[in-house]
């Protein structure tokens, strides 16, 4: 009997917030877990995180047991004890490298890199049982939003192979403007920038989004460095032509966006 093909898997972009989310539970966690539980046929996850940049090209974790990287400092000791023992998938890593190289992109495997908190914090909320294989993809340096969208399009066939594509970063991310000791309402520059970006995302207007550095209000405050915004462009490339929906809308420490999006067909 012919085995049925897995359903087309979604693409998601998650604002992963502070690492402290790993020690908490709340509406962000509940929204992500509930959404993930309603996705049938997921066999593996590819995640591109803001926290792994590699010179010259893309890298994919290829270890069968990547482990975790605690890539932060100054947090409570309990955060460094968090576990998420998801397996890797060397065959999937090789498939990713092949797809990227087939599109003329520089890519290779990495046997040593663990999963960083940009990957494991949202993964623990989405799939807390840690049973799915995970391959993390780096962001190349230098890069452009166009390059990341091209990489997303190159990996879009994985969606037909049971692979959920996850991008992890944040629409608004400026550590210098955060209220670490409280949760005030976000400042106008933060909400204006997110609203401008959401108009482009919901309208599937990639040209508008590519022009964000020059045209979006508050860009220099919302994205003083681009690494947390950049995974969005990878997601947009992988998701095209699907329409987005918001899984969660909220803020942490005032101006840290926790917006989570999904594209399904």
C-alpha cells in the first residue's frame, strides 16, 4: 500500500523574547503549544535563529544530538539547568545543504554547534516533549533580506516532506530600551514600527518589507541591529504565497515584541 504524503507543513515566525521565558508559563507559551498541537504530520523542525551567524554562508547543525547552548549571561542559575534533549537529524541537515547549494547558495554542515536559546526557548513552548528532530540553520554574514528570502524559498520543498519551518527573532528588539524591572506599555515608536511591518506582512507585500530600513517609522530604534528581524525574511520566502495569521500578540519588558505568526495553506 502506498503511504500517504504528509500534509503541507506551516511556516512560523516567533518573537522569542527574553531567555527567562524558559522558566515561566503564560499566554505566549499556551498559544504556541496549542497551535503546535493542531499541526498534523510534523516529523521534524528546521529553525533559523537570530543568535547564530556564520561568516560566508549558511550552516546546518548535523549532529545526531546537538545539545543546548546557554548563550547569555547574568540570569538566574536555574536558567542554565534548562534541558531540551531533542534529537538532531543528519540526513535532514544534508538535505538542507543540498537544497541551498542547488539554488547557488553557500552552505555546509556543522557537527559541533548546539541549539542556542533562540531555538530552544520557542521549541520548548511549541513541542515541550522534545521528541521531534531539530536542525538549526545559521544566518550568513554578510547577508541581505533578499538573500534570506531566497534561502527560505529554497527550503520550501521541505514543507511537503513533513518539516515545519520556524524562524525565531523579534519584530522589535532593542535591549537598551527595555524595562527589565517592569512591564510598562510599549512606547509609540515600538508599536508604530510593528504596525507598519504587520501591514506589509498581512498584505504579502515583500517589496514594502524589504524597504523597512529606509521607510518604516522607528526602524533605528526597533532594529538597531538587524539579526532579530532578519529571520522574518527567511520565513517569508519559505511561506510564499501563503497568507499569515497571528498566533500571539504581546510585549515583554515594555518594548520587546513577542509577536508570533504562522503561514498555512
